[in-house]
């Protein structure tokens, strides 16, 4: 494969770290139940494809995320892989479970809006930050890297557009708790590039180092890659994506949620931005996973590079 | 609908003219045969949704494009609409047919690569330019606006990456023939934003006015909107798109070819760039057309704004 032609844009980062969320954020939103051995193989294949950070699973209570109820079984099967393997932890109990298994990276998840904090965590934003405080403190004390996810950074299904200052306030609170990095989530996919630029400018203008800021775009309205370009132009070097675009909305077959890692890698490859990812191996992994999920990948790059994929599903 | 939040990026154009290609480029690549009355209604609905340029049909010989064999019947049914209605003409015979019906805008189509010129026109690039010379000259003499499509501006399925100077040469030749505007086509969807920027910089650096340059991106690898953003950042104000993303590759149900007009309008709306398009009416039109084509729209914005659309197909 020789395409795309590499033509850099001056000023973009030389290298981007892709934070692969397929095994966690992807599978948690898929209807199909995936056997633990398949999940472990998925993580291993992603690492072999060159992804250096693979979010492996979640220690949220199985009642809330039954798809990932096997975290205790899964994590030891992948722990020796030579990549970063963050896991989601909702509270101290989750942190205890993760630490007991030797996790070296954890992630907490807050909301920029009161409505989603209430819906997802049954708390106000400030109550959820108070809940995360000891989680982050104890993780840091154990030498564990902490990522802070922030949902609804651009729009909220109940509240509409989310003002930038409100997002910045929660970002600063997460960093003040001790989070090493943030992931700015466009949970419902409504962001556009100017909004992305404005939020990043406000954050960095207030002294937040851009290296501490990751972006997490959803492709619900097809905007994720344009938003990513805007973020790269502001110096962001951590981009979340999901192999094959796993984790689409359940209402429509092959509808899209997460930005597909393959579509991201295609753009970065064209821009001459290093990722370390072998695109062919990644596509093969997503095609393999799609067979286990019994639905075709919504990634356009997967479809284009594996043209028989859809007939097979 | 209140989303997306409008946050401009300084330096982008205040207004973009969307060159809607659904009735021509879209339907010409759909398998289903669409009745002439439905096509006319499609053009009318697109105009009512606020699109100011709707490419209506093609005067290519029906042997090559049977889907648009009804151009003579269709055009008079839409000619009175208060919008620009360009039509495709391959040669002098096609121009005669278009002029006889009172067309005021025509488009010729060249290739940046020898391989595609041979495959699509059975001519070398220079032979095809020679064929277009009298078409453009006669159109201009009749006071008719001429667009020059240029295919394979970024990559070619036979030749791989296409060098920028080769594209620029054919662009200049089309302008020298008298074309009023160009449409730079990424026919196989492989372009990335740096490549787009490089081609535009080279063209404008050689004195081609950016107002004479439109972009025509395909979403085969999910790159179309990021490429559009790069083009806007270089001052491009004419963007081709296809309502509902019509015209996808035939090999996979709902696979994508043309950039969906809805996804483009979503981004431009968020950027505060005027288009004049009523997104809700446009989505309703694409959902209506999808029912006639018996396949769901591949546009992510159509899917998101019409969540029952897929169950209905």
C-alpha cells in the first residue's frame, strides 16, 4: 500500500500517541457478549499493530457495565504486554480492584454538565469530583498514572451547547486533584473545529500544558477527523480512537460513535505524523473483531481497505 | 435544533457556496433506476432546502450513463427553478443537447492522470483537452458558465499518488481553455489535509485565483471533511457535496463516495460559515430519496438527525 501520499502541514506535532479505547469504550457499548479470551486476543493484536496505549477494561460495577464484568479475568491475560494498559475506575472500590491486579494506569470519568453527572454518576459535578479525590490521591501515592475523562465537553443531550468556561472549570479541578492527563470528550459528537479550537485556547491560555490534554471525538455527525485536525493545529498530541470505530450507537447497525482508529491513522499517515501503527495489521484486527461482533465495522478506512468485509458480515 | 454551537475560526470564508452534485454525480452512481418525476422533485426539494447550485443531470451518451438517459425529459422540468443548474457535457454533441434546452451552466470533465483519461475518456490527457477546447469556446461564446472537473487530483488507482505539478498543469490548461471554475476531485478519496494544502498553495502561487477553485472530496477513507477544513483555511469558497452522501461505491451497502452535504453543512454551521441551507429540510430530502433508492443514507448527520431512518429502510 503506497497511499496516501505524505505531505506534512508545517506546525503539526511530529508524533501523536493514539489512546486506543476499543477494548473498553468500544466493547462496553456493543450489544454482543465477547468471550474473555477474544478480548485478550483483541488487546494483544492491537498492541502488535503498534498501538502503545490500549485501554484494556473497566472496573465499574458489573451491574452497570455487564459487557466488561470479566475485568479480573481479562487483565492478567494482557498485563505482560509491552504497552500501557489503562483501566477505568469509578471509585475507590474500583481502584482497589485495579491495584490488586497490578494496573499501572487508571482513568476516572467526570462530566462537564450537571445533567450527565446526574445521569451517569447520580451525583452533582462537585460531588463526583469529591468522589474522585481519594481515588486520584491514592493512585498517585501508588505511583499510578491517572487520566481524567471529561464527558460532554461540547454539547449535552439535555442542556444543549456547553459553555467553554464550565468545561475549563472541571478540567482545572481534575488537574488540581492530581490527574496526569485529561481526555476532552465530545460524547454526543456535536463539536465542530472552531469550538474545539476555542476550548483548547482557553485551556492553554489558563496555563494548562497542551501535553496534558487529549481529545476524544465521536463521529456521530461525521466531524471527528476535522475536529482532530483542529486539535493537532493547536498542538494536541494525544488522540483517543477506537479500532474499527467500535462502540457505535446501538440504535442503528453500523452507526458510529467513536472515531475509528483506522480513519485517524490514515490522516496522520498522510500528514507525516508518526503513530507507530501498522495500518494493515490494524484493519485485519478490526475485520477479525467485526466477525466476533457479527456486524460490519463502521470505519470507512476499514471498508475501503477490506472491500469484501461487508459481504462477509 | 440548537446544536452545534457556533464558534468561528478566524480567517475562514464568511460564506461557502455548496455545489450540490446529488442529482448528477450521486444518481449516476446508484444502481436503482429513479423515475424522471422523482429526479425533478429531488432537484426542486434541494433548491427549496436552500442549495443555490444543483448539478441537475448529464448529457453524456446514455450508453455510458443509463441512469441519466432522461436528461432531455428532466431538464425542462427543473429549468425554471431560481437556482444555478449546471449540467455535465462530455463533448460538442453533449453541449448541443444542453444548449438546445437552454442550459446556462455546463461542466466538462478532465483527468489529472493518463490512466484515468484513458479509462474514462479513451484519450490521453492532452487529447481530452483538445476535445474540450471547442466545447468550452462555444459555451463561452454563448454566454454559458463553464466548470472544469478534474479527476484523480490526489491519487489514482493505477498510478498511486499523483504529483502536484501534474495536477497544476491540467488545471492551468482548463483555465486557459476558458473554464470559469475548477473542481479538484479526489476521486478515490485518498487525499489528506497536507496534500490538499500543498495543491492549493501551488495553484494560487501560480496566480490561479482561489475563487476559481472548488474542491470535490470523497469520503472513502473518512477524510473528506478534514480535507474541506484544510481547503477553507486556504480560502476556498466552493465545496462540492452530495445530499445524503449519494453515489457511494456499489460494492457495499451504504459505503461512501461523495462527501454528504449534511455532514458539510453541520461543520459549516458550527464554524459560522453561511451556506443558506436549511439542514432539517435537507435531511428530510435525503431520507425521502433514500426510500426511493431503497438503501439508507451513508451520511452520519442524516443518521443522527433521523434516528428511525435505518429501521425504515
